[in-house]
C-alpha cells in the first residue's frame, strides 16, 4: 500500500480522493457470515486459527467495502500468550483466573516472543498481506486498559482496584505498566514486520481517569509504546476521553480516535487544526431508521469540513444487533459525500 491509499493518506493528513471509513468491531456477531463460521468457545480459539482469523478479518471488507481491515484478534492476546491466565468469556469479556494483586504477580508477565508465543498472529497477517485489497491495521491494548483487566479480574464499571493500586502503590503500578508496555511494543512491532500498514492502540477505558491521574500514571507508558513503533500510522483510541483528549494526543500518535460524546469539530478545535481524527458516529444510532443514520453521518462530515485528516469510524465498536445493510449504507454515503466535502477547503497539513 502507498501513501496515496485513502486510509493511509488520511492518517497522514495528506490529500486523497475520498474520506476513508472502517468500523471498530467490524468483524463480529452483526455479520451472518461471521456467525456461520466463527464456532463456539472463546475468541482466543478462533484467533489461534490463522486461516479462520484471516477470513473473519476480510469478511467486513468484502461485505461493506471499507477502506481498511483490522486484524481479527484481541487486546489480551499477548498477556494470554505469556501464560498470565486470561480468557475472553462470551458475553462477558476478558476474565482473569488469578488477578494481579502484588509484586509476585510481575513474574507472570515475562517478555513476549511473538514468533514462538503468537505465531498464529503472524501467519494470519501473512495471509492477509496476500489477500486483503485494503491496508491491514494491527493493534494492541494500551498498558492502562490491559492492567485494568488484570487487576479487576473482569470488566469493571468503577476500576476501583486499579485506581487503588495506582495511587496506593505507585512503584508497583509503574513496574506493572512498564511490563505491559513492553508486551504491546513487542506485539505491535511483530505485526508491523508481518505486514500491518497501520496500528491502533486501544486505551478503551482511559476515560475513567482524571486528567491529572492520566498524565501521571498512564501517559508516560503510552508514549513509550508509540515512540517504539514509529514506522507506520499510529492511531490512539479510548472511550469517554473528552477531558483527556489533549493528553492522549500528546503521546506520539498520528491519529486521535474520538468517541461520540464530543463533536468532531470541537475535538479538532481543542487539539489544533492539523490534528488527524478518527470517528465518530454513535454505534447506537445505527440501530435507528436509515434517515436518522444518514443525517448523523452527514453532520459528522459537515463538521469535518473537508479536512483531509479524517478517518470515518464509529465512536466505539459495532453493536451485535446492528443490521449490516445499515453499515453498507454508511460506507456508501461517506464515499459519495467525500468529493464534495474535500473540495470545500484546501487544508494544508504541517
């Protein structure tokens, strides 16, 4: 893929012919073809089958005509692969058999050796490099979000144990997220070496933190991850991050993911006119009438005002009950409206 590819060009803020679009969780239960081949059991079992993972990665590309494929994987793959005792329970999410509690648990987080620990990820990428008509996005979990799963033991609403460790034992906290940063770096580098044309770092739950807590306890490790993977466009995303968006942008990433809670023009006003943004249709809007969906898509494109640094996406992942036909229409609409919008202004990215 070259810099003239719409997705890669948008990630760099370079001129291109149309606004690119892809959807977080675009491969998933909303697709009947996914349900037909996915099978039962943990997602980790499907990820460990390279041919199946490649097929599931490409299903939404073929169905929707999106401009990027995101590798079918999960943010807990590295910690699971090094033997921490993590699984992904259907309908629940990541669960940890023995949650992280004290210094002795650091020994359970040995360095990741991708060629021996996650060879199936590299094999899936090899297939995708040959078969995908669009750039493939690799990804990893950011240190804070992965740490929250390891400490809480399952998805949390309050992140109470995580925050307690963070503030009560900062030395142990920093040692933990440094190890998780190392895992993310090793995983992302191996995916880039395997052919990923861009990467996304998911700090899904960073919005649970105050700006001061994020800046002190999270930002340095996240910045270290981005500094270690400089060769491809780097996207950073979290949910509920409006109050820390400026701090997330200041981590070395190239693209800032925006959820649906903050209008995209407001986000760019806060971050600066040259900022490349990704987002930000509310996934729940896609459950409504097509007229409502089309109006919301048009509003986001209007707010972006033809800025070349925009990758259209949802503000979080596709909901399982979403009608695939709605997402097909979203892709069609974004592509159709792009030429008019991109001709409105001649942005110069610096």
